[in-house]
C-alpha cells in the first residue's frame, strides 16, 4: 500500500505553540473577504503574528496522474507571498480584518488530521494523510482555520461559541463521490492536541 503524508512539520507546530496563552487581537488576510475565505489567514496576538496559508503541490503524482493537493504552511509574521505593498498595508491597516473574539485568550490548539484510503476489491491501494484544520480553543469560543478542499489552496475561517457548535466540512469529501463497484474511498479523521504532536516529534 502506498502511504502519503502531507502534514505540518515540527517548525510549523512550534510556531503555533508560540500562540498558546496569547491574547487574540485580530484576524486578517491580504485577500480575506466577507465569506471568511482566503489563501492566507493571519492571527495577530499580543505575543506574535502567525500566518496560515494554502498552496498546491503535485506531491510526486502518487495517484498515477497529474494531481494537485492542498499544502498548509505556517509562517511567522506576514509571509512575502504577495506584492510587498500589499504586505505592508495588511500589517498596518484594519482592511480585511475581523475582530470576532478579539481579547480572547488562546487556551489550547488542536489539529484535525484527515485520512483518505482507497480500497480496490477490498484491498487498500493507498492512504493519504493530511492536516486539514487548526482549531484554537479560546476563552470565549472556538476558532477553526481549515482547508476548503484537499485539492485547493483556499482556507476557511469558522467561529463558534462552543466545541459542540463547531462544524468543519470534511475537506476530503470529493473523493467519496468516486465510489463505484469494486472501489471505495474511506475517510476518517482525528483531533490531536498540539502538545501531543510536538511531544511525538521529539521536541
């Protein structure tokens, strides 16, 4: 069975870890719109600013054709992936900014790890593992930043007053539409605490 891992590296996990205990000031993005969707989402806190941004990569075309797969990056500050003037404006302007839960403390951070497996005639052919969302447990609610799909760079922001009210659409749902006789795509996901992931990485 082919196994493909497209997950956050330890450096990205450490950048997220630097936000634990911080107070959220605003959420902004150079292309962030009222749909709360963008290729980039920055969290400004009293401790640091961290940006999550989506990208596309072929990942070696492991499915046997020219595919594209969503890759999640996490950088300190505002990454220089856009025009320099746009980056400077995003740092100093309230445009494209949202202040929902501003003043809340980031208490814990978790990662949604999603797996898609392709079975042919009852036998696994491949399993694809990827981190599809980052969830921030706030003192006044919950914030999730998730991939809109496993083949697109767009990210989606979701706010909720509690964990029970948080709903994140499965990013890998499109694969399941291809199920046919003799072939099945099986999806699963788990919520992993950031602390556990960093400990597992040997940090």
